[in-house]
C-alpha cells in the first residue's frame, strides 16, 4: 500500500488553487469586457444622439419652437432635432450634448462630483416625453411600505438611478 506524501497533497492543492485562480481571472475578464462594451461610445469625438419617439405632432412637442420644460432647463448645453417618426407614429425628439467639454466622462458617472451630464440629458428627455404625452412627469411606483429600512436603501437608490439609465 502506497503512503500519501506531503508533496502529492501540496501539488493537488496547488493545482486546485491554479484552477480557482484561472476561473477568477476568467470572470474578471468577462466583467471587464461587458463594461467596455457598455461604454463603447467613450472614444467617439462627437457626442451621441439620444432619440425618443413622442406620440404627438412636432407642434405639440415644441409649440412655437419652445422645448418642453425639462429640456429647456438644459439650455444651450444641448442640440435638439425634431423629425417625423417612421410610419407616421408621432415625432422623433433627438438630443445630444452640445460639445464634448460639457459632457465630462461619456456614458459613465463622474466619480468626483457625482454630476453626469449624459444621465441628466437622458432623464430630461424621458421627463419631456412623459410631459408631452400625459401632461405630467410619471415616476415609478414606490413600495407600499413607506418606512425606510437599512436593507431598502439600495433599492431606493436603484429606482432613483433608473430614471436616467432606463433599467434597474
């Protein structure tokens, strides 16, 4: 009968450690690729257009050439375009940041100030669509329990951030 040696056990543990390390590296690599693909517009020289179809005529979207209040608050920092939506289904409202200097880091939150112009533009565009179509800015329903809890804070933050990004 062969006795197990310490060297054999060490090599088995080492090979298990190597496999775990390879798996961890693979997970980190995939996460990095996902993040890079999500922010793939970061290298562009022109700010990206954000377009929404509003179920209303161009005159209803911008009466007399005046933009809805959420977009009007952004003032000269944005460029806007109005055009008929395909299939006569309303109006396309397109907005982008005026120039790159105003944008800050593109499509990512600015870590120092917490101010992200792209998210602000997205939120204003969503609010403008809601205002034109329904006459009010619609907000997500709050949970039926209004008592704030420690474990509910992350959900509250996610709901707040979903207005700009559009997904939870």
